[in-house]
């Protein structure tokens, strides 16, 4: 029997406020829409747990989903749902 791996929220990038390339664009140049959901994630560097909101954004006509929040003042972490 083949086991299917489920998607999990995985760290994609950490960057400074206003300057993060996600989905090939500066994500801060786009309007984020809240899904009113959140996810628990871990800081990849220090292992601290956070609860980040999940957002959607439309880039080139395609809706993308991500979780994001501040690890510290103006330092953002971004997570994508991946296998």
C-alpha cells in the first residue's frame, strides 16, 4: 500500500519589512487578504513556536496562499503549504 504524504506548512523565506520576494514578486507590493485562519509554525533559526495568520494574494491573475508573521520587529517569516 502506497502512503501518501500530507502537505505541511514549511518555512519558505525570512526577510525584512517591505523587501521579501515570494512567488517571484515583492510580496509587500500586493494586497494580502486574510483567510481568518491561522497555523502554528516554528522559527527555523531558534525553534520558537508562533501562530501566524494565513493569507491569500492574487499575482498575475492566480491566487496564492501563504502564512506570514513577524519573528521580531520588521523581520518577517513566510510559510507555504508543501509536500
